[in-house]
C-alpha cells in the first residue's frame, strides 16, 4: 500500500501522521475480516503490528464479540538475537515488499530499528480473562528457554491451534511425495491388500537408487525419514531402503476408501449410480459414495500426519496413493479444497517440496521404469 520505500521511521510511535496511517490500515483489515465472517467464513487470522497493545486488544475483542466471533490471542515471543536475525533474513527480506531492491545487511538493520521502536511500548498479555496462547522462542531447542503458556482455551478448534503451534519450528527441511508401485490385484477390490507386480518391484529397486543418488547430488546431510501406509503396495515400495534412512508406517496414510464404486470406471459409475454421480460432480471434495470416504473425510484423517510433518526437522519422503498425496500436496502448496480432487500427481515422478515462510519451492523429477530397466528423464 505504501510502496517499497518505507523505512523504520514510519514505525516510530512519536511520528503521529504515520501512526494514524497504520491505525487506519489495521482498522481496515479488521473490517475485512468481519466481512469475511459475515459471508460465511469460519476462521480468520488477524495479524497486525499493534501499538499500545492492551488497549488495541480490547478494541479487537469488543468488535469481534459484537459480531459473535470467538477470539484467541496468540503471542509469539523471541529473545534470542541470532534467531531473530536469522528469521529476519529468511522471512522479512525475501517476502516483505518493503525491502525490494535493498541490500540484505541494510534491510536487516532497518528492520531491527523497527523492532526497537515498539519495544518500549509493547505490553505482553497478562489478563487472565482473555483466551490466549503465549509461545516463547518458537521452534527453538528447549535448552534455550522454549515454553508455551495456554490460558482460558476452550473447544475443539482452539485446542487444535495449541497443538499446531507447539509442533511448529523454523528449521528448513524437505518433503518428498511419490506414488507407491503398481500392485497385483486380481479381484479389483479395495479390501484386497495386494503385493507389488514385477514391474512394481523394479520400481521399488529404482527408487532406492534414485533417492540415494539424488540426496548425494544435493548434498543432503540431514536424516531422511520415510512414511508409508500400512498397505503392502506402499510399504513394499520402500523395502530396499536401508539405514540410515528410517522407514515407518502410518495408518492414517491409507488411501481414500472408494466404497461401492471401487475400481469402477466413470462410465460404469454414471450408469449404476446416476444420482450419486451427479452429486459427486457438484461437490467432489465433500461428496462420498455409499460406504466410502470423501476427500473431506480423508483430509480430516490426515490431520495428525500433517501435525507430525510440521514437527519434523528431518527430511520426509511420503510414499502413498494419489488421493493421500493430493491432500498433503495441497496443504504445503496452499491449494483450495475445490482443487484437491483434480490435482495431478503423475506416475514415475518424485515431487520435492521445500516449505518456506509464505510459500514453498517445488521441484519435480520424472523417470521411467520398465521391465528393461529404468532411466532418469527430466527435472523441472
């Protein structure tokens, strides 16, 4: 809104014109959030630099309560200089448009001065009547003072927010997604937990070589952990991986249960279940066929896996069915629920995702595996 030439002086609380402008922006953001709730929204995150903190919190609380909106305040405190500097360099200097074209060291000094302007006026949360979560030194090792204070938190959603926050960290890691190998399934049923075909075994052997060579080429010295479902096709895909790679099964990674339409073509489903088919086309994320799961059901089931992924500081390779990978990929790449059922997770492709503060970097490695052997084809 103010362009990329804003300097630290704009955040000086003694600069009355600048203070008024920032309050106008903060109030406009609050108006936008209230409008979002009135349009059917359920969860809003109001993130702003607040001056005279306690009075500002009261304004927010009263406005939201008047709109029947529950409020939980989240206060994140860090008092470790090297962590603050690393966070500024990684987050503020790469994602903040205020610093486009700045030299990194100059931008760092300017942002540190922004912080200094607020320190004398900052008021931590002390009112025990408020619902709040206070996180001290988020994601830093416990021996330097990490702790969490939870006060007056009620209900499912607020409790899950607490669980989410205590699993967050600021370490860089990579998440890989890969479909499991093709399986022998003579009866074409979901319940049959079939083993891999000979081509699937060749695929598993190739993946072992490919993943090992890839991490060596990228000079990855961190531990790689592998998550699979409990189905044979998934766990057998990584049967040739050896320590120091750590392989573990996660029951929540089981593929979406297709119910009565298992392994049926679209034409067959349309003919046998025309009404269900029509409802599915209308809302493929929430609709579930008889005795089946919807993508919404699957996403809820994967919640615990997502929290585990957020807590992990090691690199993770997830081997699974396309339905599972769609949901997890959408989480890290910020895709909407409407997109999830249509996301393409190609066969013979390793998707590499590196989460960052406001986005994620994605690479795709494509290869070919056949009875005659295997080869690497493309990286993009």
